[in-house]
C-alpha cells in the first residue's frame, strides 16, 4: 500500500537518486544542476516552515516519488497561486502514484487558501502534459524558448487547475 506523507531528512538520498537522472538526462526540467542530499534536507525544512508541502509516496522503505509546491511568482498579489513539481521513480510510473501525490498537494494547497495550481511543463514532455490534462489541468499558455538545455531552446507549457 502506498502512503503519502511529508518528506523527512531520511528521504533525501532516495529523492535525489530518482530526481537527479531526470535533471541530468531529460528535458522534463530545464534545470541542469543536480540536487544534493543537503539541499533537499534544507528544502524539506523550508517548505514545512513556510506552511507548504513536500510530500513523498512510500511503500515500505521505498520512496516512489514526490510532489511539492510553492508560490507561483513572488509578491502578495500571487499569494494564492501555486506552482508544483511532481517526479516519480521509474518503478512508480503508471501505478497511480502521481495522481495520489497530486491530489494530496492540491488538498494541502486548497486548505491553505490557494486558488489555483500551475504546472510548468516542458513542451518536450508529452507524457507530463497528458498526465496533467488527465487530472484536470488545462493548457493556458505556451512560452516559447524560455528554457535552455542540451544546447537548444525549449518551450514551456503552462497548465492550470482551479482549486477553489
């Protein structure tokens, strides 16, 4: 059975182990800098201190994926608009783990007063776009050539779901 819970320091190495290959080897994220265990431990604590969520899906001792969110853009005017990240370990894909994580962070954000959740999806990630569409996100914008990785410019697709 999959359990969704807040990330703890002991989860950081497992999260880095499945997140870093996504960072290093794919265009799913435009970020080229891999995560360290220390950075992740800090991120878990910072999210919790800010009243935000960094949740992990676990089965037994195995961390299968995570979802996290934060304010979409800085400033008080954006305080109720959130943006999320969801990443799964390869063995968790296609099992409903991503849906469970997304439902949990959407519920958490909604309880905190969030009005909308934004997904920034690489245009080179059709599976990510399809996943978000399947859980109720709609495409609201394509921002051309804002990401640069692997020696080329990439488009960003913004998808949105209203939470309230």
